[in-house]
C-alpha cells in the first residue's frame, strides 16, 4: 500500500498518483487556489505537472480563501 502524509494525516492509495497534478485532481482540488509544499520545499504552480509523487512524502496543501 502506498502512503502519503497530507496536511499531517496519513492517506493510503492503491495506486499512487504519479504527479502533483494527478494527486490534486484525485482529491478534487483546484490547482489555481492552492500552494503546495513537498518535504519542506514549496512547489511552483508551473511545476505541478512535472513534480513526481513518491510514497512516504509529506505534503502540505494550503488553500487561498477570499474574504474581508
């Protein structure tokens, strides 16, 4: 079983998404409203398509929320 720690919670995958975009799509998260950090490194939005995901990584996903 493949696991990732996403926002502090361990999540298991039968088939691990191969890229950050695939992970976000699987989690139904809009790419335009998210900041992603993998193992302590912030990933630029332009790099989401080419950023590989590997089992055991720690991923932080932060959403922008409008308001006032």
